[in-house]
C-alpha cells in the first residue's frame, strides 16, 4: 500500500498535468500513488494522463463520473490506497522536493487528521506567499483566518477524511473549508510555517469570491449551529470580506482610469 495518495483533478490542462506529475515524481519520498481524475476535455489532457500512467505504475487514470470539482475529488478518494491523502490540482506544484516527506513526518508525529502548510501564488515576477506560525488548529481559529489555506497545501489522514464524509458537493467552492472543519473536530489539525505548494493564480474560487464567502458562512452555520454566537462573528466577517472585495475592485478601476 502506498503511504500517500495524491489526487489530481484535470480538465483542459494537459500542460499543467505534466507539470504537476513532474513535481510529484521529483519528490525525495517515492512511496506514493497518483490518482488522475480527468474531466471531459477539449485538449490532450486525457491522452497525457494515459501516457503518464503507461510509464509509471504508481499512476492510475479515472474518468470523472459526475461533473464538478468536489465530485471529482470524491472519485479520487474512493480509489485511494494511501494512509494519507493530498489533493493537488493540475498545474500546481510542491514547493520543493522535500515537501512530501516532510509533511508525512509531521502528520505522523503530530497524530492529527490534517496538517496545513503555507502556499505560494505563482504570479511570475510577483509571487505572493502566505505562511503562518506553527499553531494547533481549532475549528474556530481555522474559520476566521484571512487565508485559511488551500487544499493543495494540506495533507490529510485518509481515515479522517472518510469519517468526515468526504467532500460535501452541496458546496461548489467551499467544500474544502467544510471538510477541514469536520476533520479538525474529529481528529485535530496543525498549521505549520513550511510552504508546501506553489499554485496557479486565477482559479474558479478567486473569480467568485462573493460566492466563496457566502458558502463559508453557510458552512459555519451548519458546523457551529445557526444560533451559535459564532454565527454573528461569521456574518460580520462575511460582510467585511465583501466590502473589501468591492473596494479593491473600485480602486483597481480607478487606478486604470487615471493611468489611461
């Protein structure tokens, strides 16, 4: 049995799929399984996935059974043989060859359900890095972190994920947030300062931030209870996030208008 299963979702991103596989293949720790869940694509994504699997017996190709990112992740989970799971989208990479081994050692030693590291948004000449000090994660402090994390920079205990019910597909953009809350509650969580992943900018969530924050508020209501005092904080947090989004868009347009 592989020590860790890496689930990679891909659609119309043959080049990104190659990049993500190369990042995994370069890891110092070689005890892994890669599950490529491929959605119907217009480019050569499926052909690339099949070719990778043909040359590496650790790689398995799965055709997406139901449309949607989280449904595809659940397809991957069903076929995971590893004690641990890592979700790495096509186009995203581990930040160094040591990351997989280091993260496995951390989650084994800490005996928690999820470890989340920092991440880099690959913006060419202007990368943004989000990383935080070592801290035990509670559902509360995870819920109200400005950059709570991204699944590409998290390693999960497989059993904890399954006990949490896998990804809740009723959330289109914040099911990873919901899953982490449930895993923390059942098995605990740890945040580490190490930067685990380099991710591509402009993902679906980045393009729909209003919906992301609405879904996170809904997830908090479901998790903490709609009459919990936490929900008042959640509402204020959500409103503040929306105001920030609006103001940011306004100033971007203003700056563009001034420079024209």
